C-alpha cells in the first residue's frame, strides 16, 4: 500500500513526489515516457533552469527523488479503481498496486494542424506558446496559423516579440472587425487554405497557399486545441471546466475524495515552472490530508 500513487512523471508529478518523499511518505511515480515537450530543444522561463533540455530536466528530477526512497516505474496506467481503503491502480501489463491517494499529473496533448511539413518542424521552428519560444524567434518573420480557431489573438500577441507577423486562417474567413484590427497593427492576413509548409531540416522557409501565394516565414506559431493526455480523470468522475480542464481547488483537490490533479491537465497557464509549483502545493495538501486521516490534527476546544 502506497500513501500516494502519482500518475505522470513530468514537472508536476516529480515536484509532488519530492515534497511527499521529504514527508517520509511511501510514493510511487508511474510514467510512460511521453512528455508533452519531448520535441522541444530547450525548456525556457524556469528560474535557474532556463534553456536546459527537457530530457535533462526530467533526468535531474528523477535523480533527486532517489535519496528519498520514491519508487519510480516506467509503465502505463490503464485504470484507477476505488477500493474500500483507497484505490487500486492497474497497469497495462496486468500488474496492480494500491494507494491511499492518487495524484494525476498526466498533462495534455496538443492537436497539431493537419498541414504537410508542419510536424517535421514542430519543436524546432514551429511552436504553440509565445511565452515559451517567442524570445528565440524575436524580430523574425512569424506566420501564425489558425487550426481549430482564429489566429487573430495569437498574431496580435506575437507583435510583442516581432514586428513582422502574418496571420493565416487556413481556409476560414476572417470577421470584418478582426480584419480591420490586424490591418491597424500592420499584420497581413491570408484566408486561403495552406497546402504545405516548406522547410529545410525543420527550418521553415515558406507556406504554400491554395490560391498560389507564398508566405515567407522563419517561424510558425499555431492556435489549436488540446486534449487530455489520458481519460483517467473523466472515468473517475472528476468535474471539468468549460475549457475542458479538470476542475480543482487551488491545491489540486478534485470533487472525488482522494483524487488530486495538477499540471497542464488542470490549469490554463501551462508553464513548466507553474506545473512544478502546482505539484509542490498538491504534495503539501496530500500530506495534510493523510495526517488528518490519522488524527494528527488538534481537536476543537470550546472557548
């Protein structure tokens, strides 16, 4: 019986494991090895770790957990089932473990636009978050592609990093008000469908449009939707927000007793440093909940 089973060994899960390990809790971290930022060359905006490779960051985190006896398992969790004394966590290979509480730190997966050539550039010169990668392409020509939604908001935002931004709707018509707003900020717009992204070894060169035009660009950002990395939270009965993220309190607690969710799967500010902070806060909340279940809280005294 583990005190906590953490599903997901990214920044949020590892940070929670560190706090809980230091609380002398018996912790199991399960991770299938498919981080959201696996294609990225660097992790940015994390104080003291700015620019480090994501794989190196995770390796450092896993190494730090060893001194606290945290058990780490490379595996895929197939299901989590409530039991009288907690939860049974089931793995794809048929193994099972028990946990008093479960922390889901499984994150989200980005839906890339279906444009030939784009996938080969993802993480190199194609990005989705200007706060993560805007600095690296500052003052370059940036094409913003709308996939599941309008590119207008992202295009306007990217003018903070470059004065050379162009918006491409990929076949959708712009609202007249949006067209005027883009023109006001000197952002050209194209509504034709994108045929393909031309690149050289992941370095973008231009977009080919169905109307025969060519949009030169040195980087591409896309405005697209996301989906949950796994369906465990939904199957367990967790509530979701209108944005499709798991509804939690400020410490990661869900409506399901004993189930916590942190990281990109729960919040809309999706930075590595924020995910790590959420994991740390959830670790404290879980430890306090375990203390309370053991009666380690002062009794109420009448005044």
